[in-house]
C-alpha cells in the first residue's frame, strides 16, 4: 500500500532565458522584458502540463519518471530533463535551469549577475520573474516550483 504524500511546494531551480537582444521576440512583444516574461510563462505552462498530464498519466500505467530513462525500459524523463531538452532545441536564445546549489555543475550560475539575481529571487518569494542586463545579454529568471 502506498503512503499518500501531502502537497509541498519547493523552490527547486530557476528557469533562465538569455539572448543577445532576443531579436524577433522583443520586437513582437514590444520590449525585451515582455519577451522574456512571455517565454518564461510559456515554459512554465509546458512544465506544468508535462508534470500534471504526462507524468501523472504514465504513472497509472506503471511507468515512472527517471533520471536514467535511457537505461530503463519503463521510464520517461523527469520534468527538469524535459525543460532542458526543450531548451536544447531552441537556437535563437538560451533556455535552461540554474540554481545557487544545483545537483549538476551545468546548472550553476554562469555569471556573477545571475548569482546575484538568484539570491534576490530566493530571498523574496513574492517575486515571480526578474529581468536584467548581463553584459551584452538580456536575461530573465523565474522561480520554478516543484510540487511534491
């Protein structure tokens, strides 16, 4: 018999969008900040649909999310892997996960500005999205909450 877990929201990682100027997107949205916020909101929606739709459905069939899905016959990728896989397919800007103390080195902040904004986001949970200039790039960070 399985024990039921209560729902718990945890700041797991932060979604990161960055690009030189986000060329076509910034023109369409009216500003770089609006473009970044739209991208992050879209990614958040995809992540939610994947978590609540795909993951919940495949669990009913005995398939589990696994970090080592290629080595397992009955597994699908974790939600974080899904977000990173989507980001790898995008060529016009960078989309990924970044955290102050991530499990993987590839998810560490790449610049001091990213680290500073991460700390600001962590210290103020009411902030949903922060945008900022970082050298010649415009970036946005959004809290990525995991529901356990």
